[in-house]
C-alpha cells in the first residue's frame, strides 16, 4: 500500500459496495475510503472460488468507480505486504501508514465481524464511528419491537407491514388485487421445451482476469472452479443484468419460480441476489422497478408480488431473525441431528439425479435457486439427520450470494428446522413425489420415485417416513403434521420395519 496522508478513513467492507453507505454519508467529504482484501474473510469458511473472485473483482471495480467520482481511495490487495490476516490487522496498518485520527465504518452484517469491530474503539487508539447499515428497510431495533411479545413470528405478518410501510403494490390501505400473497399460483412445473432466456453474462475484463489468476494461485483447494466466470462486477453491469431480468424473465418468474430442470439451470430467476447482497443493486429500487412492470402491464401480479415478497418480506425478515437470535443461532440443533454432511456435497458424485444436478450446478456456478437449496440439498440433509451446523457451513461456503445474516436463518430455521420452529411453522419435509412434480430430475435417475421400498426405491420416499418416525416425540403434536402422523399410526409393523431397514441400509452407506 502506497504511503498516503489521511485524517479520516472510511472503511468499506466487501458487501458494502454502495456509494451512499451510511459511513460515507456521515464522514467528512474529504475522507479517504479504505477497501481491504483480507485473508480471514476468504477462509473463515472455505468460500467457493467464484465467490471470492466475484467479491474481489467487485471491490476493485468499486474502488475505481469511487476514484472516478473524485474520492480518495486506499485499496489493499490480498498479497500486499505486510500480510493482514484479519480486518483489524488491515485497518491498523492503514492507520499507521496514513496517520489517520478517525475511522468511520458501517456495522457488518455477520456477528463475527460485528464483535471484531466493536473492539476497535479500544484497540485502534483513534476515534471510531460505527454506523448502522440503513440500506435495509427494517432497522434491527424496529424488528425487535415488531417481534416483542408476539407468540408467532411468521414472515407473512411482517411482510404485510413492510408492504404498508413501503407502499409497494398497495391501493391505499389495501393490497393490489385484493390479496397479499399469490404464492399458491407460483408452483407450476416447467417443461423443458419452454423458450427460456439465459441470464445476462459478462466477459471478464483485465481487473477480473487478474483476480481470477489470484484465486487460482491462492485458493486451489477451495470448492468449485473459477472457469467460465460470467458475473457482473460493476454497478453498471449489475443494473444491465437486472434490466435483462425485468424484460426477459419477470413475466414468467411467478409461475415457474419453484420449477427445476436439468438443462435449464436458471429458468426465469434473476440471479441478482448476488449483486444486491454485496451492494451493487438497491433492493427498494429493484422492487419499485418490478412494480412498474406490473403497473404498466408488462408483468402479471403473481410474478411481481412473488419477486417483491422475496426482497421486502423474506430478505428483511431473515436478517431480523439473525440478529434477534444472536451469535449462537448457528449452533442450534433441536432435532439432535448428528450425521456428518455426506462427501458428495463437495463432488456431486451421487446416483440421486436431483442431488447430482443441484450440487454439480452449485460447484460450477456458485449458484442454485431457492427450491434447489430448500427442497433438494436442504431436504436431503434434513431427512438424513445431518448436523445442521455442517449444513450451514456448506451453504455459506458454496453460494456467491451467501452471507451469514441471510444464509443462517434460511438453513438453521427454514431448511433444517434446527431452531425447533422459531422461524418455520413446520419442517420442510417431503418425499420424492414433490421433486418429481416440480422437476424433470426423476426421469433420469437410477432410483424409481414411484417405488416406496427396496433397493431401487427413491431414498426420499423411505427417508421421509423415517424422519417423521425418528422425530415423533418432537414433531407429532405439530398441527401442520397431523395428517402424516395419522398415517403413521395406521402403518403395519411390517411396513415400519421396511422403512427402518431401507433407511438404515442407505444411511449406513453414506458413512
């Protein structure tokens, strides 16, 4: 890092690539921005190669964007000397080099960095100003007030409040179309011969190519490949990717958002969570743009409502849950699941076609859509009794849009039911019939989804019942599981033994 004189530094983290971030607005206009590639941020979990490449390239492009706008910027690369293992190391080095007397920063979105930053006023020896991240529409304190004294923290009620607050898809005090939620219309399977747009793809420029070389050299043992890199890494290109989604995919997004196809990895999904979660796209602006598509007759209500719900509903809600539950949330394990995560989660080498497709796509793209995550990889881990913390770490590692504030509640709460129902009203447990209905995976699988027992039966079929039987004491009183538990009480002893034997045989092979 070249020697630069600066009275005030403004730290910008890798997921805060927003020019109007709170710390920038609060700091003096002549403050110097500090952006750091830090070793611990790449290895606290072993992030996917494409995720590291995306963030480092986006950070470097953001630095150039800020310089072009007239800002002074100090940029620390991963291999700059002296080595900086932690963010504290990098900031301390910048303070010594610049002689800065004040540091402004926006609070991080993950507990491990929140705690590190809270030590800075004592450790750094200068004035430290920490500001809340107001890019989110519901501040942490407001979510805590909303949650206080509620018996049930269901997202649907929070989402309605967010609709009222933002005015999105509202006609006065009432929801457009007379309903808050059109999810029931958004569960259609897709046919492989539907004409589907590809995602917007961008050729790596010189900055990105340099980052890809760095990733290949330093992170060869991390999951995935850095080849075929196509992500947008600038604000302008991220906006182009979103506009491409609005024009080419949003009208069909609602109908087919839960569908899965072997040869169509992205279907009608925007894949813009990658850009939104690091700050290249503004969530509220995205929602308003989608609403305009409905208001002007270019996209149906079920598509636009579903898209907006994922952002101002689910995204804001899970962040609130993450901070409300505290730093120990990722260690919750109410179902006492202890099995190690199977090795095929890192290779995709399994005879189960749905898992092979979802995991292979994840390894190659650092992306899979929400149903592939929840109802394929997450469902299998739930039914197999995999340790939810191991599942959590895997999701945090492999997806380019994964940060702990958004990933942990989705995994610990929704996917693995490890919080015992704090977030979700029931486990997202299902047999192979669900995957067969929503995808074309089963037709290419060596297992038979119509078979309930035996060597060639779809493992989801017997693992589903084994999961319910195994967790009967914890789950049988859940009213949303009343029907399957009634069926279990009517099962013959022979059928129960068959389920237990098939499950034991399959699960023992995983080890």
